[in-house]
């Protein structure tokens, strides 16, 4: 009886919250697919996120260990929120033709995929605790660790990634920002370092181990709708296997990518004229030792 009452109360709250939000403003987007343990915190309270549920400005999308959400916005922008993630939709301001004048999203923690829609690329602004990301017709994944380290994997288009300082400022300067145009480039922004580090695409195996470890939708896109998948052909994943397995079992954890071990120093070439000296043969004393037997006893 108590359980049934709880379910009824939750249903009423969800309907009331959704109805209140809809009366205030039209939704910014719609949840296309949801794996449970996904919810929304809004100014009017918390509601469960379900397929076909509306998403509004100011909503916080929160997922649990097994949760995920695929959201499509009015301008055809697509967003995936992976497990154990928090994302805030700061602003989605639309024109009359459903293109956006301003799109501001805060990726607080977790794993995300972002595919731009038909709006002007200058309208997009994505922030994390340590980075700002400007997009130019892009498909990319974001991974944000709990201490703030941000990783961005670009698949199509280009991005401009800037280091965001502790005070929130992100100077758009050459030393603080990088432009990414090459597919499958991995960029890293750490709270303890300045600037943005781009992993060299020439080291394909090491880069791909990082991509597969930190980005769940690089490891496996099978759970995504076709519109939310990206082309990974340029990454050359065929020969790369993540330690432990190429694709983790459900609930399993992958080992971290191996550390870069420097190659051993080059060996000194041998001198063909050099001969190892022959050690001297041991010498032995073959004389019999003499012993004193002491006094004779009768």
C-alpha cells in the first residue's frame, strides 16, 4: 500500500511540474531515449526523465551509475548524457524559425556527446569546470572528471578549446586556447596546468587507448539511436584493444591506459677487434700437509 501511494504521489508531482513548466515557456528539447536512473532538477522541483519528456531552460540532467539520456533540441542539436553525469542547460534561446540565438550548456561532471544542429555555430557555448568549448559544425565527446580535468574528442568539424581559470575567466589567447580541426584529436585540460594539451595523432595506439578508456560512446555506440552516433572510421580503432577487453562487460571497469614507458637507451656497438681476456687458470698446491701428532702415550 505504501509503495503504491509513493508511486501515485510521484506521478502527480511529475505531471504538475511538467504542466507548470510548459505553461511558462515552450520546451527547449525532448528526451528521445532514456535509460533509468536519469532525472531532471528544475526550479520547480525534481522529475524523472522519460522518453518524450520535455526539457527546459535551467534544467539539470542528472544520471546515476546505469543511467543515460539522449536529448534532441528544437534546432536539431543532439546531446547524450552518459552514466554518473550532471549537465545544466543554462540557456536555449530560439528564433522564430527554431534556430537558436544562444545555446549555453554546462557539463559539470561525467561523459557527454554533442552534435550541433542547424543554428549558427557562434550561438553555441559549452563550459566545464576547466574549459570553454566553441564549436564550428561539430561532433565531439566530452569527459569531465570529478576534480575538473576535461577531455574533448573531436570527430567532425572543428572546436576551439580554451583553459578556464579558477575565477571562471577563459582568455581567448594563443597560449590559452587551441583550435582542433583534425578528426579523432584528443585534447586535455587539467586544473593544475595552464593551456590545453593536444595528443599527437601520430601516436595512434596511445591516443586510442585514452579515447576508449575515457569515452564510453567511443567504446560502444550500440545503445545510441542512429542520429546520435558518429563516424569513427578516421580513428583507426581496428587494431587497438583496451587492456582487459576491447569493450568492457556490463558494470565492469577498464584498467587505465598504460603509462608511457621511455625506450631503453641504445646499446653500444661491439668492437670486432676486441677479445675478452681469458681469466688465469687457478693454481693448486699438491704437497701433503704435515701434521704434529703430539706426544706418544704408552
